[in-house]
C-alpha cells in the first residue's frame, strides 16, 4: 500500500508569473519515497533524502536533473510509447492544417457571422472557396527524423495515407530497425531527408548531441515549400534559424507544439500549446505505465525501463 500525495503547482500558486525556482516540491514531497511528475521542471532541491525513484508520466525526461539522479543512484522511469498514438494523430492534424485551407477557411466563415441569410451564404461560399484550396497528403513525401515509438508509428500512418516515407535516426537500435515497415526508405543523413521531403517531422529526445540539431546549416537543405513539424522538444530547434529560413525562402512553414515569441503571429507558422500528448487515453496510459514501474521498483526492487 502506498500513500499518495498530489501536488499541482498551478492550482497551488495561481497563474501569476513565477520565476521557475520560486516554487518547489519540497514542502509536499520531503517524506516521499518516489515522485511521479509530468511537466514540472524538477530541481536538485526537490529531491529529498527519502526519494528512491522518480518517474515521468511521458516520454521525455528533460525536466528532471538526470545528472543529480545518477550521482545519487536514483532511477528515473518514463513511459516510452504510452502517448505515441496521441502525438501521431496531432502530427497528422499539423500536416492537414498546413496543406489545406482549414484555418483560414474557418476564420473566413466566422467573419461572416450575422451578415447573410443561409441562402446568401451558400452562394457566397461557392464563389469564395477557391481561395481556400489546398493540396493532398497522398503522393507527397514525409521525412521522419527519429524512428522510435512515435516516429515509427507516424511512418506507418503516412504509408497508409499513400505518402512516400523517408526515415533517418542518428541512433536507431537494431530491434527498432526491424520493426520499421520495409517501405520506409532509410536515409543515411538528415540533410538527405531535408532535401527530399515535402514534410519533415522531428521525433528526437533532448540530448547534448540533439540540442539545436535543426540549425541554419541543416535548414539550408530544405526549400520554400518544405513544411517542418516539431512535436518533439523546443531545444532541438534553433528558433532564430527557423525565422531566417522562413524569411529567406529556405523553409515554407513551421508547425510546432512549442510556441516562441519569435514565431508567434507569423502566417507561415502554426503553433500549439504543447498538447501532443494531451488526450485522456495518453494520460491514462502514461500514468498506469509509470505507476506500475514505480510499484515494481518500490515493492520488488525491479528496475524496468529506467
Ligand atoms: C512527452 O514527453 O511524452 C510529452 O511531452 C508529454 C507531455 O505532454 O507531458
């Protein structure tokens, strides 16, 4: 039996602007054996001497001080694949939003509210709808950078939509390579993916080697119609290089789950509030996966997936 205490930094502190280090888990968790968290940016001071394990209800672990955990011998669990379906579906939405006149069409329809009868509306829209014409995904090429749990599912989905799929992963395990459909064309460099794909979707973890991996050098391989999607992490992309590439015609559109003030308000960017994994199903899957890992560790000392 475990005693569970829940803590929510937003409901406790309100939505006032707080510098990151002005709040802490310490008060609530100073007797905890384990901490299970989602987006809270954990600091060394949050890890009291009683803590024996930390678990992240998601795939990325970049909000946990891994170096501190390693020094203290504290295993860090995560939930790889548990929210992959949710991210996959939002990447599909990102591709559709960027290739069809969905957002501008909805804005236009809303702007007409209260001005016309339904009969007039129908005549007007028939005349105007050519302004919102788009292109289909079938027949286009998707480059998937990072072929883990999320990237490989996206590759499968894109194939079933009739897209051609190019794949690149700087660290693909042999097992993961075997799981990939044979119709995914494996490329030997990221530049090759960038120069041959209409859409490029990024699914890399934050590591020293992946920070700003999308920079002006690599973006030089894209072109004015390339759509780049980032549902991975903000740290892997140099945002200033994205702005320069959009402005110089080296990139067509940037779709990201990580808004930045440099990108907000641009017509060639679609920004979402980090909702790739925000579905009921994904949250349940992640919570159950890490809770089971923690229980197995605390009760039996087993370390799975740390
Ligand atoms: C992940 O790392 O899997 C996602 O960022 C999860 C989340 O949105 O919290």
